[in-house]
């Protein structure tokens, strides 16, 4: 790119200025901690990914750049959801009762709500597991090798997998939630999924409210929830296209999935799509950790305004 002031033609200079302006407009994330670095927004993808598996998916909630970023459906008795890996980015948010606090106070920060797409519950209480957690540039316990992990990188991309096998050591991690072992691996339930005693203490028998999250072959995020056994939850996630997935929290008070629309007043309005949600859950302080999905900062050729917010860039040393 030829900088302004050189012997480039006027159209080239104008294009350069417009591109720099678009990047600059997206370069700050108000909720980032003090040690956050600058973040680079993603370029607009050429081809749109979509949900797969054996589900009749329906677009749900707000579109982004004219395409849906959230789809919902049902599989194996579960509510399932799929989120676009190119136009959404997740944030791991500790609750007010968790040992690791966040600058957001157990809720989605008000200045981030215009970008909010969906949210869902975190994992078991931190005292009930030995896994690690990373959020907002701080960590609580080191990641445990082999444990099922929801991982968010500084560039806004994410994955679900076994720590030490499926994470990318070359990418800085800004969000991590570990919980038990993998429930789905290689697109199929793991052998451990058949052992109900491995997956937490149920208040309603083996088939209790359970939520799980995974990734499909395109990197899309897959969530499933229902009154299910661990094996049936694994089957639902696999049917929705997950190649790797993990159980998150269980029991009726904790399993939930919300979607959000933003009205003309630029205010987010929640919709409880599954479980113990409440219409605007996570728009008020919550005692337990959760995952929130936002419109990802995106640069479109010829754009004159910003879309979304860039990923949180906070470097945490993990081993």
C-alpha cells in the first residue's frame, strides 16, 4: 500500500485512507484490561460457512452482513445451536461468585451489548474440578493436560478439544474453560460418555438438564442442551456436527442458552431459548461463569462504518 503523500494516484490514496480508517475504527475494545494489546479485525470471508450434521437448522436472531450467524434446531431430544466461526467471537466471563473476578462484574458489559449474539452457561463450580480458567488477562490454576477445554485465542478464533493435543501453542490464549474430559471425539461419543458417574452429581437422575459445547469440521461452535444422559448429550452434539465436544454444567438451575437482538435504541434484548435463562440473563450480574458470543470485528471493502468489536488481546503465559 502506498502511503498518502507519495506519487500514487488519487483513487489509490483514497482507498488506503479508507482502509486505514476502517481498521482504526475497530482497533479499541473498551472492555479490555489495562494490559490488553491492539487487536486486528478479521477480513470479511469470501464464502459463508454453515451448520451441518443431521439437523433441520433454522436461522435465529440477528443477521450480520446480511447472513445469519446463529442457527437453532433439535437433535436426539436436545435443543441445539450453531454459531458462525467467522463472524462471531466468544468471551469467557467469570461470575460474581467465582474466585477469578472480571472487569464486567459477572455480566456482559453495557458497552459490548450492541454486539451481543448469544450466551450460554459455563462449567462446574471451580471447587468441583481441577481444571484451569483464563479470562480477561488473568488465570486461575494452570491448564491440565488432556482435559476438555473451551479455548479462545487473541485473534478471536476458538476451539474445543483436549488441552495439549488440540490447542495451538503458537497462538496466545485469552480465554479458557476446562471441564472434565471430552464427551465427543472424532465425531462420535467417547467411551466415557457411557459412564454416567463420570459426568457430575445429578439432582434428577441420570437424565438431568445438561449442556455441552463443541466445534464442527468448519470450526463452527455447536451447543446442545436438554434433559439427557451424558451419552444422549454426546449423541446430540455429534448429530449437530460436532467433531469434538465437552460437557459444561448440569442440573436445571444452571443450564441455559440465550439469544439477543439489538433494537433501534441500540439496546440488547434477550430471548431465553433453552433452560434456566430468564429473558435477560447475563445482562445483570450472575454468580456463575458463562460464555458470551459477539459480532466479530470485520473489515469490508468499501465500508464507511465499523461492524462489531475486535477480539480481546490479553496475553497469558500458559504451559
